[in-house]
C-alpha cells in the first residue's frame, strides 16, 4: 500500500505527515490564522510625512486666510488657528488639491496637517503674514514658533 493508511471504514487515505496533518485540523488552522492576525496588528505603522507648506493668501477684508496646495490624494486637510481654536479644512479628491479659508489675523499661528486612512501627518505651524510681509514673510517656513518669538519677526519678547 505504500504511503497510505486506512480510515475506520477501510478506505485508503494518503498519509500526509505530521505538519500537513497539523495544518488540516480546523483548530490548528484557526490558531495559526489568529497568530498571523495578531502579529500583523502589532507591526508598526509608518508615520505620514508632514505636508508641504501651503500657499497663504490674505487675510482678506472679511478676515479670512486662503490656504492652497496639495497633499496625498483622498486625504482630509485641516488647519487650526491656535489663537482662536477655530478649525477649518476639506476632503481632497484623488489629485490631493485643496483650497479653503480660515478666519485669521496677521501674526496668528496656524497648525496645518492632513489625515489619510485614519492616520494624522505631522503638523506644520505657520504664521499668518501681515500686510507688509507678504506670503514669504518670517515664520512661513513651517517650523514651530518658539515661545520667545510668537510674532514670527525674530525679536525677543
């Protein structure tokens, strides 16, 4: 009969060996599957990169600053005015383009980030420029402002 065995009815069955027999039992399969799922859940998730610095326009006559730019597609982009605790943003489409406004005054600090698949990116903190400084003013590099330089002009307070 070679490498076969008989079951209780006398039907010839192949001898699968100990590893194959272990994996064919339902309980063992469920145990192996549960172990794989747990190990996948314990794998670290790579953090999202911070967004590129948005283009800021304004504030306009109504006191709104316009933020435009791109993030990874299908993401939620958000800005938080750290002075007023007002938050604004929008859901992007596949191209990742955004264009939204938030109420802010010159010198306000905006925390800016995006959320993709439930994970938040690192945030940028951006100073709203005054009328004289324009869009390329101090504090626009996306680095967090220090406590001594809240106006973003480099002067000690």
